[in-house]
C-alpha cells in the first residue's frame, strides 16, 4: 500500500517544476562536446533526465536509496537512454571513481550532506582540470561558507537565486493540494494517512516560513593545477 500511495502522490511530478532552473544553470556552462557528468545525490533522477536531454554526453547518477534508483532506471529504459545514462548505488562517503573522471559534477540538494568544505574538497579530485561544479542548495547554507570555494580549488563563476518563495509556490503548495485530495480519498485507511502525514509535516515546516527556504544555483570551475605545485609535490 505504501508504494501505491507514493506512486499516486508522484513527487517527481512536483519536483519537475524546477527543471527550468536546471536548464538555466546548464545553459550558463560553455558548450562541451559529449561531456561526462556525475549527478551526485540524484534521487529518482528528475535533474538527471533533464541533463540527458540537455547534453549529448554520458550521465552517471549516484544515490544511496535503491528505490529511488529503481525509479530512475525505469525512466532511463523508457527513454531509451541506457547507452549513456546510468544509475548507480553509491554512498556520498565512498565515491570511488578515478581522479579526473568528469567534465561536470552536478549536485542539487546534496552539498550540505557532508558539509560545504568536505563536499567541495572531496569532489574536486573527480573533476577534470577546468571542469565545472554546479550546486543547487539553500542560500544560507552555501553563502555562509562561500569563502571555501577558492580554498578548495575552485573559482566562482556565477550564481542565480530562485524566486524567494519558489519552493512554496511551485512545489509545496501544489503538493499540499494533492495531499489533501489523497487524504480525503483514503480517509479510513490509517496506513495511507500515515504516509501522507510525513509529507504534510514537511509542507507545514516550509509553509510557516517559505522565505527561509530560498535556494541558489552556483557554478564553479576547478582551478588548473599550477606546474610549480606539481613539482613541489614530487620533490
């Protein structure tokens, strides 16, 4: 029943309202020929699939939640993209791709999972020289530690903020309408109501202070390693 309720709720439908911001951020990058992209914390892959449409490259989405990855795999198969889009179960604590593997790292909502400094530092090695890191997170989380960007081996390219109440007006408010509809439909089903209540609690938190959840896209570029630094390490 839980799975049926979640399918009927269809969170991805509401999350897709933010695809226009993913598109805007991608279009700010220089055109890269067949870029290799790592989508960190991809979940069920709303941004992942958008990146597949926007680029002609290879996209690897990683997440720890197998159910979300299973949903993404179904999308990949449905769109006939198995030759260039992969969904892999992987902890953010154990990303084991070789150094210099990706042209672009994409991270929507995962920057603060490990903390800004640790995320920026650990992801840096995965990028090719002059590769790009694009993050989407709450403004307060990122800009309090923006000074870490240079120290962690990047230069700040640009950023754009989402409208102040975008998360409420474009995501949580429509979601609440659907939750109320399903709550009436399953009014006598306690198991279903319990599942819906979890999502309603999240809605209530944002509803109380929507301006506190404003988010921002930030684009950074990995700094090319200086020759003298490389020589110093050899010595």
